[in-house]
C-alpha cells in the first residue's frame, strides 16, 4: 500500500465529557461581614431571650405561694396570682429601701452630671494648653477600678466619722457616687460638645453674650440628648450599686435596695419564706425597666452623637 506523502496526522479531538457539557453553577458564598453580623445578632438574640425568660420567671415566682415555690419543677405556673406578696414585701422594708435608693441615686446623679457638664465645656470648646492633659486625667479616672481604692477610702471616711459624728451614710454615699461618675460623664460630654458647631458661639459673642451666658442659654440646651443619656445611665448605675453601700451603711433603716435584697435573702435562708426575696426583686426592677422603656431613644442618641468626635 502506498504511504501518505505527508506523514502528518491530525490528532483526534477527545469527546467532551458529560460534566463539561453541563453549565457550571455559581457557588453562593456569603460575605464575611454577613457571617460576622449574623453571628453577633444570633448571640445577642439568645442572650435577650434568656434574660426575658429569667425576668418572667422571677415575676411569676413572686406571685406564688411559698408552698408552690418549693415545688418541683420550679418553672411551673402559679395556680393563682397572689398580689398580696408584693404588698407584704413593700411593708416589710422594701418601701424604705426604695426611698433611700431614690434619695441617694437621685441627688448623686444630678450632682455628677451637673459638674461634668460644666467641666467638659472648657475642655471641648476653649483652646488652651492643658485641655488635652485634663481630658487624659479624666480618662485615667475611668481606668482605675474602684475596689482598689476601697481600703484607703474606708480608712479616710472612718477618720472623718470619728471627727464629725454628724456624717451619715446618705451624705457619704452621695459624695462617693458623685465623684465616681464625674470621670465618665466628663469624657462623654466632651465628645458631645465637640460635635456642636462653633458658629453658634461666635453668633452669641457678636450679640454681646458672655461666655457663661453662651454656655447656659445656647450650648447647654443643645446638649440635652447627651445630658439625658448620662442622667439615665448614672441613675441606673447608682441604683444597682452594692459595694460602697455595703462598706458604709451601718443601720438597717438606711439600707438601699441592693443591700436590702441581701438582707431579705438571709431572712429567706433561715425562715424558708422565699416569696419575700422574689417579691422584693420584682419591686426593685420596676424603676429601671420604666426608665429604659420610656427613654431608650435618648440613651442611644446621646451616646452615639457624643461618640462621633473625641
């Protein structure tokens, strides 16, 4: 047989596989930010659900009889809501604790926020060399944990009590709460003042207003969201404070709600009447819940606006 003149042979193309004929599907890949925020929302949602379940359990337990509290399982619903438990707890001392906490937390909150509003204004609005060191000074006050100052503070106050017997626990706690909140409040208010336009002060100066009048009539009304948020946060913090109250309150008639709940817990251990401690917890949670339910928008607005500049 005659051989082909050209020895070249074209290679045969392989038949396309069935996988190659099928169009590729796009793989749906979630962005990392979506996964991160979804995880955060899931964790926060579970935490909120857990907190809500615990809150409802405490409220329902406070409305049970003492026999039902000792029954198993502890999360069963009460057969009848006993509202008299709340009245009995109020008459057994929770009302006095309420009055003491309202007095101490209310005066301490107003004094602390007022001092901070005045202290933060020159740091944020008046240019001078010590403005930044002063701000760092207040920031250092936030970083120091207050239990570290407990021993020297206790010694100083005990010496003052011996020298001045008229000093009572109310005055001591009000001063301590006021001083402990000044650092954080001043830092937040400084950031809030920096977000306000400087043209407002210039216009007030052209109208003949003094620096004090400009602050009181122009800048302070504009800072109401920040002041409102600090009032709420400070009141809730002082309402729930326990450490200083444990150190400096001696008489039972001066107990705050946190110290009083500890006293009710000790009574429940020895008497077996647990309904009193649950009723007391329910009553002491009411002011905090009302404040956050009605003023949560002011809290969010004040802190986010004040955090834009530092």
